[in-house]
C-alpha cells in the first residue's frame, strides 16, 4: 500500500476551494484576491490540525467537461505554489471537472504529493457532458514527467452517472488493477453528502489493504463510523463557516474534526 502521507494514519485532507480563476465566466479580474483567499483557507486548515490540503478550482462553475484553458492552468499553478510556500502541509491538486492531465502537470511543477481524478476508469454522464476515463493518459504523463505524484481516483463520483454497469467492487478493482491508481475515493451523490455505508463496505472489501478515502459528506458526527472503513477523508463543506460550501474555512470546525480523527487513530 502506498504511503499516502508519510507518518500519518487516516489523514484529514482539507479543501482549499479557489475563487473563480482567469478563464472562468465568474472571474472578477483580481488574482491577488484569489491568492489571498486561498492562503487564508490554507492557513486555517494548518492551524486547525488538518494533515494535508487539496487545491481545487471549485469557483470555475460551470466547469469544463474536457481540458481547461491555459489561463486556468497558469493561475492554479501560481496559487498552488504560493500555498506550498506559506504552509508546511502536503498538498494535492484537483482540476475540475476532470482534467487530471493538467492536474498532474501542475502537481509536478509545484511539488504536490497527489492529484484527484474524478473520471478515472469510468465513462461518466455529467452536467458537463460525457467525460471519458483518464487513467492511461495520466499514468503515462506521470512517467513522462518522472514524477512521484500519487493518483487518488474517484469511483462512482458525485454529480455523475456511470454509463456502464459495474458494481462498486468491480470499479474499485478496475481503478487499482487496470488503472494503477494509488488510492480510490468514495463519495455520496452530491457535494456535502456522505457515501452509503454499503458502498463503503463494498469498496473496502474490494480494495483489501489498498487505501480508500471518503470524498464527501464527512462531519464530526459521522467521521468515526466512516473511518472504521476508510483510510482517511477529503473534507470541504463541513470545515467552512456554518458548514456552507461558499464560506471561508472555520479554524474551530477544523479543530473539532481533527480531534475526532486523532481519537480514531488512538483507538486503532
């Protein structure tokens, strides 16, 4: 099993949600504001006790169904580099909707530990259209770059419907065995909703000793149950002020959840 985060059992990975970037319909023309917002959230996550950060362009709604533009890639690299300079936490990159190729490139430039890939071994029907799986291209590009960046692959990703009939178990095995993912991510149907326990159990059985992460809906109230089956979690909504997605990160909510994670590790 790859060491997702050296020395950390069941990591809490907090989201750094970026404001709209250049190239986005909602971009406000001020990159300095984008950077300051990202740094504020990253510092709050570090202060509150998160184990890692995941930088994502969630403000770029509506998302691209294919490759993002060069301005988006450049902007994300600039922001991620600043976050890496001003925090000590390991970092990941996610380029929405599922531009895993660009995410791998950004990660290689800024020294990120991992990327998140929404469509890895599945063909997905989404509100961005049909998204094709990225495994072959991303793994080949990682080798071309000589990179050690890990690939965290979504399975049955939120806000999407697979266009082929595969069970959770089959898809998890495909991501690991055929797609060479380093970890898989299990989500609920939408942002802020946890995965079904039955899906998480099926993923655990299929993964064996290989790592699975919960990718949505984790709270201080349900984290203990979810972490009995999962090897860590990526958390965004709960860590925001009032538990609202578009609010800034609340350091007290980070502390609250980080304490639960520490208790789970201590009881393992």
